[in-house]
C-alpha cells in the first residue's frame, strides 16, 4: 500500500513492471470503468440480474448493444455491475436512485469509479508458536475441508507449496470453478479414463482486464500472490532457502487446507482494480469459501460506502466469512491505516527473532553492520570505494550523493563500491557498472533483496564509512554475504507498518492485531525476478510488508476454525485478539501500532470468552454513524430504517474486543463502554476483572460474574475517567483482563486526545 520508490517497493510487494503493458484505465472515448452497486439481491424468484443490468445500461447509454460496455456482473452474493461509462452517463445512472423507469424503486444504490488499489516462512510459524509436532494439535479432516479464498495476483500452480500430493477430492460444500486458463489446472487427473480430482488448489478465477497480446490467466506473474497463498495454507516443503539463506521447511499455517484463487492484480494494470475485487467477493461468497485473505488496500482509509473491500467484506461477514486485510505500509506515520471497518480483521506487521545482516569491512579494519538479503559472495575481496557525490560530472552534489538516475559517471564508478545517500537508487550504481553499493537507509529494521551486493546502513554507521573515505586517499572496502541471526529483539512493530488512530472511525482501534511480516520466505513465481534489475529466477523468495503478515493471521483464523467450525467471524477475531502477546512498546504510540498485540495461535483456540457481533450489531453501529435508508444500503445492500435506539448508538459501544475513545485534549473526561461476552470455555466458572498498566481511573461493573453453561452471555460496562491528557501525554492506555484462573481474556483500553 505504501507508494513504492526504488527498492522500497518490496515493502508493499515486488510491484515493478517487469513487462511492458498498456494501462486499462480509460478508453479512447474518455470512458471510465464505473461500479454500479445495487445492494442486496432481490428475493423474487423471477429476478434475472443480468437482464436487469442490461436494461439499465441500455437505458443510460441509449445503445441497444452494450457488450463492449459491460465489464462484469455482480449476481451471486449481491447485485450490480461494472461498465465503461462517460461522465454524463454516470450521472444518468446515479439519478436512477431517484427516478426509476420500469423497475423497483431504488434500483441503483451508488455509482462510483473503479480504482486501482495497491498490493500491501521458514521461521515465522515456529516463532508464533504454531510448530510442527505434538504441541500444535490439528484436526486433519476438518482442515482439509477448510477453504481459504486468496484475492491477490494469482499463484504459481507448479510450486511444491501447492502440490496435490496427499489430497482427496474438493470439499462437498465447494461451489466454485477452475477458470485459470488452459495452462492453469485445478488438478484434474485421468485415472483409467475416469476423471478424478485431487486438489490443493480447488478453484481459480481471473478478474484482471483482458489486454490484447497478454495471456489472460490466473497464473501469478508478480510473485506476490504465490507468496501470500503459501504463507496462509502452503504445503510443508523441505530444504527451502534463498540461495542458502533462511534454509528450512516452508509451510503455511494450515498446510492441509484448500486454496481458491481469485486473481485481481496484475502488473499490466499497475495494481488491482476495485471492480474486479468486488466481483471476486461476489464469487468467493457464492463459492462458499471459509475465509478470505486480501493483502490489498488504498492509499488512505475511506468512508465505508467508498471502500470496495469494506462493502465486499460486509456481505462476506453476513454469510459467516471472515475477511483478513493488510493494514498498509505507510508507517511509522500515524493515522495511515487503510483497513478501517470493524467487520474486517486488520493486520499490522512485526518481526521475528530471525534477521539478515550484511557487513561491510573497511580498509582501516573497521566493520559496519547493515541490513539486506545479499546472497552474492565476493569472497571478502576489497574494491575501491567512491562516493556518489564525487562520481558525477553532470549533476548537483546533492543529487549525485543520492545516486539519482542519470547522475553517476560510468568511468568513475565502474568496478568500484559506490556510496549512496539513499538506498532507493542503488540499482543506478549497478547499471553504471558498480560491483557493490553501501547505502544509507531510514529503515534499518527490514532487509531487502537487491540484484547485486548491497548493505543498507543506519545514519551513524553510514557516517563511519563517510569518515573513513574522507580520511584516506585510496579507500577500499568489502561487502560480505549476508548472515542469519536469531537473537534480535522480537516481536517489534515494523517501521513500515501503518498505524492508527483510525482516520474514519476514531473510536474503533485499528490495526486489530500484528503478525510476522518482515523478511518472510514463501513461494514465488519463477517467471519474475526477485528484485529490480535482477536476472535471477527462483521458486521461493523473501518479501516484507503487511502483505506478508495478513496471510499469517488468515492461517491462524483457519486453524481456529478447524477446532470451532461454527464460530462466527467476530468470534474468531475476538479469540485471536484477546489472547494476543504483548508487543514491545519502543515504538511511537504503540497502542496504534499493534492493536491488541501479537498473534498467539495456540492460546486463541481456547480463549474462554469471546466478544461476538452479528450483522444486526454492525447495522446498529452504522445507524449510529448516521447511515440510514439509502446510505445504509450503500454498505449492507439492504434498505431499512434505523430505530431511535440504533440511531443513538455510539460507535465505541459496538461489541468489539478492544475499547477506544477520542476525548478532549485538556478537559476532564468520562466515557463508558458497554460490552457482552459469551462463554466458550468451561461451565460453572467465575471470571474476575483486573485492570493493569493504567494511569486512568477505570471502573468495571460488575467486576465479577459466574457462568453456569457454555454459550451463556454476560454484559458489563467499563467507565474510564480522567482530568485530561495534559503534560504532552496524548494517549493513555491500559488492559482489561477477565480471568477464571485458567483463561486470560485481554482487551486494550485506549483513550487519546482529539485535535492532536
């Protein structure tokens, strides 16, 4: 989700155009693809959505033949279509919300442009506690019937991570299809002239625009989709490494689960179109997947009625399907989280105890330690060092120091190690013949892959190198092959991970949870180089971003569902949030970085209590935000009138596992949260409340209750008060812990200043 710049595009994905494609944003008549959203499907038996869509489009355009206009139909899980329209035609269609011709009133709910969104293990699953062996119990038969819908850039079907070995037929509940292309098989095998289907990947669909001369296939030509799919549910594959680095067994959280592929992203369209994403939700819901993982998002948080993922996820939630979404890669700046709806499980990124470090040995014997994934071995050979600032004949000093494109002089850098003030432009040094590069980086908590030897240094370490080259006439250095260490402090929130506060709903804490997202090795596409200007091709690669943390949580959610198949999306989300590990608090305003904490899969299977929210609860939540009538239909797909009680509902009273309130900065405040918990633990048990780590006055009423049976519910209030958040303290937080002596049900309480 972060805007890619140079090598940092790896933080959102390897989102570079390795092929030359034609943009499909507009056609030659200034038409643009618009989504015509029509809400829920009518209950009438005789309703024919495609015929209805055709009639509306014909009326709006004045054309009897609309085949070239119609892009896609939404007809399985909700109602609507996408079409090429001029601005005047868009206005005509928008007016259908007022003046309807021959159809029911309020046919068209909204018309909005299709946008292009951005894409946002050998040690990671061990790190979170989901290890192979007896400790992590599994239900193999149920896991094999679990279907994860992956909305991304497709997958590499030939990867061992998606092999069919050991699998039987698809689950009987599966209603999808295999439309990946003739080169993408959903594992049909002929045995004695009888077609038998043994499937890991049970379905594939492609929603990217058809472009002349470009094969239309669900095969991954970016690497990103293969990576996220295998992280969530890839098979266990031994002896995986990145040219010897990160060697081990790569596996997903639920290796026996099935994968349904929904390709919505492609380098030829420079991202992922929202009309395709909405269509993927329509089909995934109809196909009967169990949950959806989508590592995609906008540049910023959007109101729900403008957020295609929020709209699709609401319909999924209503059908019992949890949507797990990446928080974004625009950290550490605050209010950058882009996945903001409470019915979406929003995931931030953290590290593991494993890291890759790359050393540079200077001619004076000093060694500086940086970060990169450098598999190139120069055997310790020292090469002459030149500073980009002095290796240019046609740029100003500042631009040359940054190794900006067009600045470096090939005669001055060829065969040398080039110092660059920015890691973003090191590929320019390679292009001009440099043997390696030493660069300054503002992000030293993430190792990136480069196409030649590079080490990215912190400011102080980089200054050591500058001091050395300024002190000697003929500076030399060696950039060594990366080393793997397993003792770094973890979990720590990644600097790139997007933060709260929630820019749309201040009283809902986002992100919800954090999971490993830094330096994750997983399946890749052999047709795609692992970095800019690279010539290597490999089956497994190392990527970083909330794109990588999102499928970790999807895998955990699927794991929990194998033990509790009937749990609703909110119950699974609550179980994961209330059992999370505390996260290192060294980051700025950690409450807005980690949400409830770091995912803890084994504890989440037995949470004791859960906070459950149903579709009607979310409707009340929307009513409290003044979504009524047509506006409510924008999200839920249904027209209904909010009751007075619903209209007075406060967002902070949604039955959410976290509690957040924005309050005046300097004035006394008193806010109350109303919550209800459901017993999913043992019968005849008593829970007591405890509030820890708070400078606030927190009162819980009642602070103790007994539960006689499973599924019994108990309600309580939490009142937080204070004299103000003065003295430069803009955020105050604590944790409410309900415990029966065995379960510890944690909820973060966060109060922060308005207008900060």
